[in-house]
């Protein structure tokens, strides 16, 4: 889950770990597997959950589809296209 930036409160799936304290994340809708977002580890909160079907495909080198990632995040209870957690609070302050 992102803790900083415009995408604060949004859930992502980690799809890569490059060097230098970063992770590559995707959500299957806004950030696709073909062009994942590079996020600093300081700006994400790692959750202990795993999607076994997607993890197995990553490990075996199989093709993972954006629709699978999106469905997994939606089934997780936090749809990838939901508004960030701070959006409602910001709206209340502006009223």
C-alpha cells in the first residue's frame, strides 16, 4: 500500500525489485505490468499477503495479465481504482 504521494492509500502488487531501495508496483488498471511504477520502500507499507496464483506465474516465468492483478486487488477488499484514503479528508477540509 502506498503511504506517500498522489496515490496514497492505493493498493499495489509488487512486480519487481530493482537495486537501490525501490520496488516496481502495478495495480492492473492505472499502472500496468508493462510499465510499472517505481516506488521507494520508504513510501510503501508492505503487507504480508500473497496471491499464490500470481506468485507461481512470476516464479515460473509465466505470463501474468493485468486483469489478474486487478481482480486480485479487488478481491483483497481494496479495489485498485478506489480513491486514495486522504481524498475524503481533503474534501472535508475544503468545505
